[in-house]
């Protein structure tokens, strides 16, 4: 009886030992599906196009100095002054001069005898007053043009304007109101303008310029 009981006990233990390896793979970790790891793509940095025939820049590794903006340009070099001395008599000899005059920052291209309507009322002037306009950027004739940097020296020309009077536009009334408010107000405006006439425009010669300079 004891032998039969021993065999039955051994028979029950044997299948568990033989089945144990069959369930071992189930303990392995599951790999995720649908996800493939790839190496990161690094794009090459764009290099400037270098020609083998060009010499290398000797100051490429140096820090550039800060550029400061100048309120007024530098004085013109000597060759420009020489050309003015050569061509100024030819410009003065030709008739029909024109000039780009600047009045309170506004440029006007005029000739002698033209009228100017300023977009404002010039303070402190009366009809009949003569004004000397000494700000000009361009003076020219049929064949020659002299440009300033930014303005031409006032010793080279004389430009005078006579005040003819003032003009006023018709009275304008504008109604101003806001939404959902039962009130409104009237804004009245009547701008006034000053009228000038170019009474004199002369281009000086070298002798006159040198006398004024001395």
C-alpha cells in the first residue's frame, strides 16, 4: 500500500516538471508593434559657395566695427570742387535756369516768375515782403545740372521770392458722432495758404563766389 501511494504521488509531480518549460516563453516582455527606431537625420549646414580661384578673406574672422549713422554727409572731395570751377561758368552762361528750392523741408522745382502755393500759412510775413531762399538741392539749365550733398552752397546762387498774400479754402464742416449715442458735434476747418512768386534767380560766376568767400 505504501508503494502504490508513493507512485501516485510521483506521478502527479512529474507533469508539472515537464510542463514548466512550455510556459517559460510567455514570461518574455512583449515588443511594441508598429514603431521602428531610426537614427536622427542631421541636415548639413549650407556652406557659402567658394571658388577655388578666389583668394581667402583675410578679415573673415575679425569682428566688424559698428556703423554710426551720420546726420550730415562728409564734405565733397577735391575732384568735385575742380569740376565745379570748370563747369560753373558754363552753367551760368546758359539761359533758362531752374532750381529745386526747399522751404520748411518741402522741395519745389521752380523757375524765375513761377508762383508757389505753400501748404501752410507762413508766420511773420506780410504781402510785399521779399524772402531770400538759400536752401537748394539742384540747380540746372538745358545742358548742365549741379547737385548738392545734400544742399548747394548758398554763395553760388541768389534766389528771392516775393510774398503775394494768403489764400483760404472754403469752410468745411464735418459731423462727428459715435455709434449708439444720441449726440453729434461739428468740426469746422478752413486752411490758409501763403502764395510766393520767384522774383529773382541768378547763378554767380567764380569771381563773385571768390569775393563772397574772401
